[in-house]
C-alpha cells in the first residue's frame, strides 16, 4: 500500500536529498555536476523556491531550501 503524500508548507525550510540506487554514482563526470546545477537554476526560475545551500557528491546530493507557498516544494 502506498504511503500518504507528505504536505509541504510554504515558508518552512526543508532538507532534501537523493541517493543513487544501490549506492551507485549519480554524477559520473565533471559535466554531470554542471548539468545538475543548471537544472537547479532552471527549476528555481519556474517554482517559487529559495535555495540556501546545496552539496553534490558522487553518490548523492543535498539541498537546503524554502518553498514560498504551500505545494511549491513538489513543483
């Protein structure tokens, strides 16, 4: 049975992270890091989310961000 979707309140600060499946690498070459940061900038322009910090490592990444409105985190 699927879990209930979490609510994401606007104005709250969230720590978002993602890991590669089976601890595999997410970023394989230097250009992958640049591509991710470019996607992050593009997403920030589309959704009202303030990015405070991010950390990219070969097997996972972390974001510290604050969505402006309710539901903006999912957007």
